[in-house]
C-alpha cells in the first residue's frame, strides 16, 4: 500500500537512519477511502526528539518547537507543517486528563497502546511503504467500527475528553462504537465535569459540524445522539436534557423536547447549529415552573446565554445564539400583518437570513417535513416585495443620516430613536425614503415627543 505523501516528507524519511512512520487519522482515512484535502499528517519514530531534530534539520527542515516532556516536535518542510512524536507510553491517574508520567520507548506496541481507538493506531512506514498494525486497527477501519486500544473503562478513565472524541469521530467517520466501547464511555462520563469548558466546546462544535468533515449527511445528529446515549449531554448541557421525555402537542410534534432539539440540528444550515440546538432550551424550565411552554423563547434566550458563557463560546456567537433563540417564535402561526413583518424585517435585518434558517429547521424537525415552512414562505415573499419596491432594509439605506438630522435640529440624544422610526415608516412606504421628506418627518416626530 502506498500513501499519497509529499515529496518533501518522502525525502525526509529517506534521510532518516531509523524508520519514520505516519500514524493516526491520515493513515485511517487513506485505508477508509476518506482522505481529506489539507488533512494533518502526524509522524513518529522510535528515537528521541533530539535525534530526530538533528536529522530533520540536516535534511532541510525548520524546527519551530520542541516539547521534550512529551517528545513532540513541530517542524516545517518548505510550506508544509508536521508534528512529530517519539514513541512513548503514558501513565495516567483517574480524573487527571494529562499524563502524570511519560516513558519513551522503542516498542511500537506500547506506543499504540497509549492512543485512544484502534482505528487511530495504524502506522505507515514511509520508506518501505508498509502498514504496521499492532492492534488490529485495519480490521476496525474496514468494518467501520470503533474499539479502544485497551480495556474501554481504562481508556476513557485516563482522559474524559475521549468521550467527546468518541462521539465526534463516530459521527464524522460513520463508524459504530462497539458495545464494550459504549459501556466504558458510560462508566466514565462523570469525568467530563473535570475537563475544561474550552476543550469540551471545541469538540462539541466539531460534532455540530460533523457532516462537513467527510460529507456524511446527518452526521451532526448521529454525534449528538451518541453523546446522549452515553450520558455526556447530561453533563455538558443538563438544561437541554431536562426535555428528555417531555411531551409536546401531538398535532404539531412527533417528538419530545430533547429529540426535537436534536432534530432541529439535523435539519439546520451549518451556520446556525448552536442556535438550533439551544433554541428551545427554555421549554423544560417553563413546563417545570409554569406548567406550560408559553413564552419559552424568552427563557430559551436567557438560558442559552448562560450555557454559552459556561462553555466559553465567543461573544459574537453567544449574542447571535441568544438573539435567534429569542426571535424564533415570532409569527409562528403566520397571523402577523404585513406591515408588522416589514418593520420586523428592517429591525432584524442583520440576522434575518439565519432566523429564517432557524424557523425552517424548527418546522422540519416537528414532523420530519422538509417542505417550505409557511412562515418562511410568507416572510420571503414580503422581503422580495420590499426589495422590488426599493424599501430600505437597514439604516445605511436611509437617504438621511444622523449628522444631517442633527443639523436640521434633531437633538443628539433623540437621533437613534428617530432614525429607527424613519426606517419603520419607509419599510411600509418606500416612497418616503427621500432626504427632504425624511428630515421633515423627523422634525414632526420630535414635535410629537
């Protein structure tokens, strides 16, 4: 078997007086026929970091970092970047997610045993173009299966983040974890409480976008379902899993609150996955405290903000997720008048596209209906009508600005509110968007105040 490797990496391997291996995801993906462009290529060898650096630099590589404690080296071969690791064996203490001791070794079997899953412990020796498979990972790859490199309870007990990696890789690859693997994960799910929020969120984001890794449709949903199956969702987002078994009106919903949320992610555009997951997170709170789901969107926005802050989500994505959660119920029954929708569109134009995505995914997830949501169809019709009429869709498209209003006599402290009022007026009557008329209207508004 010959892996598609760069000429520079082949030249480096030829320069090494020891075997140089590619290991991990790149080898797995090649065997599985899932090779991605720009995929990371991790290399390793049974030598020390110092020995490897000496050979690599002599062969023209630029060493950019050396971590002697773990035997890891980062290097560049021209424009190509690689990470090298010495063969090693790690010792863990349960609940501590980094090794407490690292032992360097010449034994490829010991190096393989320190990894997580057998499918990630297949090696390719570059010079001889041969696969070395000490644990039988090739069979797992061929059979689209995930098993652990040692007893599953031990593997997951060493690092709780492996629970997230299990869900991510299972989803992305379409591989099925073995029953032993599932049981080992369930036994160790409390360890997620000790993993940093940043690391958990990074894996969660990858799961939410798992369909993009290899183009497997629905991968994001399968990843979330596995997180739920092993109990990880109860640790990560307990507010969400309160909806497990919580029934909804059967006229409109086939699923309980939790399943509906997961299916909203299934049907959602990639740009709104986090909001899709959290858009109804206030429903359990409302049912438990008020006995109904009424006004759950307000609680969803509040709780989504708390979850995002806990997971260290960026401020921009947090704000967007909160806003989409707060707005997703507006005009659900399509009973709002056109003028109100016009005002809503211009006031929320910055998130309109993503709000329509949320509304569509929410609708589709209710009864697995992929047809156009009536509300979305209505709003798109109004939006196109506004565009054809030349209606300003945001403040920048108004034919007057704040400075001009101040010059005309509008008080500085009133300018923002007046501009929004003018935008509302022009959304309904686009012909009003003319400078003199707007200034006259602005002064009239000020008199009303």
